[in-house]
C-alpha cells in the first residue's frame, strides 16, 4: 500500500471509530435514560410548571407514568387496616359517628383510594356538598375553602400563582368550587369538555410528577406553600429551588410531608379580596333551604355565571408545628401547646353536638408520628418503604405506584431486614393489632364519656340554677363542666390522631400507644369528675358508662342516602353512584374488629 492509500485507509478507520464511539455513547445514554424511566428514542417534551399534568410529564418518563396509573385500573383491595377499597369507615367503626357528632366527617368518611383519586374523591364527598349537608342536619356549613385543594390537586401551585395572583391568603380563602373552575385546559383538551373535567390533566386530576420534582432536573422539591411555611416555622431555611434546604435523603420524606400531616385553617383576622361568582346576584339560583346561592357547586363556569371580586374573612392553611422544632421527635403535647397558644384566634374545628366541647379534628399526621419512630431514627425515608426500588428488565427504578409496604415486603423491607416475609408480615400485623386494641379501647371510653356528659347536661338543664328566663343556659352548664370538656377535647384529639394516622401506629408504635394510654386515662378522669359534679349538684347515684363493641354496632349509620328530594335525587337514593364507594367493609374486617376488643388471643394470634 502506498503512502497515499495508507492515509485514506487511516482516515476511513478513524471515521468508523468515531461512528462506533458515537453509536456506543448514544446506546449508553439511551439505557441510562431508560434506567430512570425516561426514553430518548421517542418524543421529548419541555417540562414546566405551566403544565404539571402527569400525562405531559409522562411522555419523558413513560415507565413511571405506567406505574402511577396502575391504581386507576387495579381492582380495589383491603388490608386489615388499610388498602384502597373505599368502604365506609363509619360502617366499620360506627363509634366515629358519635366522636365526630356535629362535624361533616360524621356523615361521610371512606377508606382512602390513593394519590390518583384524591381530587376525584374530594369533589365527590358529601363533605364538599353544601346543599346536601345543609339539607341533612348541617345548616351552618358554608362550603369548603380552596385551602382544601392544597393536598388534593396537582393544579394547586398553578392556581395559587395564576388564579390567586400569588396571594397565599386569597388562595386559601376562596371557595373551593370557585377556585377549581380556573383550572386551564391543556394537552389539547377542549375547554369545559368531559376530558377537562376528568382526572387525566383536568379538574379532577390528583397528584402529579410536578408536585415533587423540579422540571429543570427532576430533583426533589416542595411545591406546597403551607409545608414550606411550616417547615421554616420549625427551623428549616428557605430555598428557591427545593422549597427548604435539605439533603436528598431528607427530601425523600419531606415531599410526602407536604400533605401527610395535621393542619388547620387559621383566621388572619383581616378581610381579603378573592374571586367570587356572579351567581350571587342571580335571584333564580337558590340553595335547598331557599337562600341565595353564593357559588355554583360545579367545576366550570356555566349559565352566564362569571368570576367577580368579593371580600371575605381571610384564612391561612398552616401546620400546627410552632412547638415542634427541627431535629426533635414529635410529641402529642406539642399540639396541645400550639393549639392553646392560638386559642384566641382559633379555638376549635367544631363544637361537639352532644357535649358542646370545643373539638379539634386531626387529619392524616403520618409525618409527625413517623418522626419519632425507629425507622426515622435509622435514616429510613418514606420513599424507602412506600416507593421501594424495583427492577424492570435491566433498569432499577423507584416504584411510583405508591402503596403499602405489605404489597411488596421483599422490596420494601428485606433490603434491611433479613427475616422471612412471613415473619415480617406477622410482626407488622402484631404491632397493628396491639395498637388497634388500644385505639378501640380509647374510642369506646370516649363514647362512654360523651354519653355520660350528655346525660349530666340533660339533668342539669332541668335545674333552675342552670336556666335563664325558663330556658336552659348551655353556657352556664359548659362552665360547670369546663374541666370535663377540656379532658374530652384532649382525650379525643389523641385517639383521633392515631385513628387518622394511616399506619395503625406502625410508624411509631410506642408513641401511638403512649397517646392512647393518655386518651383512656383522660376519658376516665373526666368520668370521675362527672360523678363529683353530679354529687355537688345534688344528683344522687349518677352512673358512668362502659360501652363496648356490641354497643358501637348499634350506631351503624349504613350507606349515605338522601333524606330529602335534592338536586334531581329522590329521598332514599344512594348518595354515591358507584357501589364500591361508601359500601360495607368485607365481613372478615368486622370479625377481626370484634375479636380485638376485648382481645381474643385464641383467634387474633392464630390468624
């Protein structure tokens, strides 16, 4: 080969080598991209917060989208203390109708179905239906605020920024049904179409990729302003990109803590201008009771209804963490201290219908309970257990079908624990059975207390010393029972904490049991005080109650049904369209509950 030929040959070899290296690099990049659930060989879309929908983001991460959407089509199943079968908790635990008497939860509370369904269920619940509640014994209910959307809709950050113009108080203070009308149509969806009202990017869309991931690099972030504000209250430092400064491992828990927490709507004490609806000026539009409608319980602007500006009392969504400092485990007494400190502006969620006690309703405080548990102490995050790493072919991926660790013990637990799956399941069930026994004991004790308070109130109401102008002086009776009502409030807050926390104590069984022991003790203390108050007022032989499982079953409310003709429904019609929502729990769950309190070890332990 002459010199010229050799040069040509060398050039060809170099070109081939470059092409091979390029193709190899492309293949490696493709596999790396697929390893994180993305795909480089198909259409890429630009990710941003103007389109937070999972259908849009999922074009870049189809494997993760597929995992997330499995919950939409999978058959609902229940576990002993959870699952995604949306049966009525009030049918399974009828004592809740008494514990929550006077509060909308006493009429509608179902087992949760998962992140995909959270906004669908929020829109459908009777607790968000003013006309229904007003017609069924809740005359004072004025409608949920948009604050309730914070943890239910992936559109919440967009609505806060665009519909409320970045005014945090205005966003929270706007009516729920007014705010949801402003969800934009994206992904080629026609405005106010069935798709626009649906869960795939529309107004019923639940949680999304954008809730936890930064569109710039998919790093974890906080998007809920209430969580950011409350974490800063605890001692975290604000961060423009992440929400707060935290390690990646911390963020694997904090993104869940955006919503899996207790919260309250604290009045600001000031008026705020918010979006209203012109339906308030339409005299032909009235509620069931004949009063003028102030908003349309529908998700779109219709029939000439248009946005207006109105002035309302301001509220702020906060998490009651002012006494819970960063780096410390949560204790229930911190809630006592926080709610006592703000009592002058926020004294209660509602007044109990039977006892008149100023009550607090606790909501899903998983993050608080987990913080003091053994898993948190050992650096285990929420995602490690509820979103464990799985294999899909050659790819290692985080499971985005967020579910109970019991669904995949091998991936969720056995990366740390060496025992068999059967052993670990038995340990989990034993812990939950133990806490469930404590919880039922506390709930039955409080229902017994409520029964006794009502009996004493009724007796006192007949006595001249507790009457004014020939009528019962409820204020004077409440003053006489002040210490008892305070024990009712604190006792029930503890039981409600463990009941609302969705692990049946597993996240921190020691703290859960400590709370419930306090709860029972407070309820019994209150009963003792009732006897003393009765004796003081000359009421002889006042007896206290000790109710159990069979007594609770007599309180079973059954499925929710219309009691009056309303909105095209006839009295007696079932409230929920689908039978698998608000139905009966499976018979084995009721049998389990029957054997837990009192504890029938020969059956419970055998199972």
